[in-house]
């Protein structure tokens, strides 16, 4: 990993090719923003407080909306090389009874691939391949910023101050930049814990999303005979692993659920299981002030019930770069960016919270009624309820592409042969 000496103080004066940006945070959102801004002709410096750029060891479904954004960055092949495409959604109850099966739904067939499941660390590596890593400064903790009418200055823990035309807070759930812009707010505990694992197993045909007993469990096939799974249940905040271990605890919760759920847990090494309490941030009415804006979890940390947090960070990155490319004034570009993004991310966060509540209904009578209703909802209605998320297209960015961030882009997605069901 290269380490740059700093952004210096000779910042340019506006958006577009002469601008210089500082990105705080080298997660999926920050690195994708780095790629997108570089492709828009902007000079980027990325500040990451960790000594190494790394992601947690779990899977990540990249839904069509994120795939489309990555395609705009020329990364379709890189993602296809590390992922397995899924072409449908199948929901079961804990005994294995089918509640919804969207395999033959026309809208989904039209989309082709609806998600490609990748390993997070492999995704980050693929993204870093497309980013000029000389522009990354590791061990660089941003403690705040100041700005005037010409520049913004990032303040670092080591006392340095770096100047640029704009600053992007892609610094996650506990964002320093968000706190300075809009006041520090403790993230809200969603009420549940999520376990995530990567199993070593032939995952062909294992895809399922299962609802029941106040918990949920999902499995998606990954490359190299691996399967990504997640499990979620209500727990008091801060609960620790049982003394007999994380894997045994998950097995105990799901041992009577339908095949292949216990089998997949069994096939997971203890050290390949993560446990996180789930948090979200309060909705912000604005993301930007002057030459500073937010991106990814710093702007819209949400519950993972729709698997969209990282996907939306990827969308943010492409939309932001497009706004900076097409709007001469940085401050106006950042305002346009937040206008294009706030409503969509807010709606998805709300929907995700609602899904968590519906899927994890604990009362057997109420969840039985829910299952009965789910079975009766026409497939077309179910797929339409997801289409507005999946069909979203970010603006085109690269040479030869149309350059209007607000445009209605044609309905097209990365389509690969239908090889797997989710
Ligand atoms: C249990 C769980 C399951 C999830 N499942 C999914 C899923 O299936 N699909 C999906 O799309 N999303 C999912 N998400 C959400 C997804 O993980 C996040 O939305 C995404 O990783 C956010 O990326 P980010 O780059 O915005 O932030 P982060 O990944 O948090 O990166 C922020 C970076 O900023 C750095 N940083 C922080 N502060 C500073 C500072 N002051 N100075 C310098 N650097 C700093 C950090 O070290 C970090 O590297 C899930 C989240 C959880 C918790």
C-alpha cells in the first residue's frame, strides 16, 4: 500500500478536472468514491485511520442497483470474477414451507442477475485495484475540519492540516465529519444482533431466506465452495457470546430449522462467524455544508434487512462524482448530490426497518398470519415492492457516457446467464 505525503495546500477552485478532494475513510464507500472521483478527473487523497485497508470476513450481496453503479465504473468484469450471480428470491418458513418464490416472476427475469454475492475482503481488493493507491494515507485519523469560501482543511490527529476543494466524510457509523457538521448523535440500537458466517460447503442450490420464531436466517452461495449466511434475533444491547462459543449458540437457535440451515452452520469454522449488534443513525435532512459532505454509513447507516447499506454507499459514490463532473461549483455540486440521494436512502432505510420488524415477528399467532398473507400476495406485487430499489440507475460517468446526473437512464443491468437461485 502506497503512502502519500499529503494533499498540500495548492487546491484548485471548483468541481471538475482541476478539483482536489479529501476522502475520510477507506471502507467500501470511501474507496468506491475514490475510484469514481478519479474517473471524473478529480485529484483524490484518502485518509484512513487504520494501518491497513481491510474489510470484515463475511459475504456481501451486491444487488442490481450496486452492480449497475459498479458497471458505470468499468468494474463489471472484476466483480463477476469474484462473485456468484443469483437470479431469484425464495422465502421459506422455518420448517421449509415456501412463502414466496419469485423464480418465475417476469420482472425479475427481465433483470437477469438480481444480485452477485462476493466476499467483502475480495470486493475491497477488487476496488483497490481500480484506485490509485498512492493516494491513500494509512494511520491518518481525521479529527475535524475547517472551511472558508475557497478551501476546506482536514485536521489530522498528528497535527497536520491538509487543504482541498472538498471533503467527503465516508467515515462510517460513528462519523467524525457527521458529528462536526450536524452534531454528535449516538447511533440507535435496532434491538437485534446479527451473526454472519462463511461456511465451507458446496453451496449449489442452498440459497434461502427463512423467516420464523422471531428470528431470520439467510444463505447465499459464494465462489470456491463457500456459502455466506446471516442470522438475526432480538437481544438486549451488548450481549456477549455464551461461554460454549458463538457457533454452538447459533446452532442451538437454529438446530430444528429446515435443511440446509443447521448443515451450513456446522460447516462454518468458529473464527469465521461474526457477531454485531445492529445500529442505525437518525435521518439527516442535509448531508452537506459548504465544501463538505457525507457518504455511505456516515450519511445513512441503516439496518441490514434489505442488504442495501454498502450497495447505497456505492450508488452515492457514482452520483457524487457525476455531480462534481457536471456542476462547475463545488458547493452547488454537493447540494445537488444530497438532493439526488437523501430521499432514496431514507425510503430504503425505512423499508429495511419495517422488513426487520415483519420478518422477526415473534408471536406465533401473528407470525402465522404474516406467513399466510405472504403466501397469498401475488408474485408480481412482491417483486414490484423491490423493483424500485433494484432498478435504480446511477448517472453515466465515463468518457462517451451521457453526463446528466438527474437523467432517466435506460433500463439495463449486468446480465449473466441464470445459474443460481437465491
Ligand atoms: C451485520 C451487518 C450486516 C450487513 N449486511 C449488509 C448487506 O448484506 N449488504 C449491504 O449492502 N450492506 C450491509 N451492511 C452495511 C454495510 O456493511 C455498510 O453500509 C458499509 O460497509 C458502509 O461502508 P462505509 O464505507 O460507508 O463505512 P465503513 O465500512 O464503516 O468505513 C468507514 C471507514 O472510515 C474509517 N474511519 C472512521 N473514522 C475515521 C477518521 N476519523 N479518520 C480516518 N478514517 C476514519 C474507518 O476505519 C473505516 O475504514 C451490513 C452491516 C452490518 C453491521
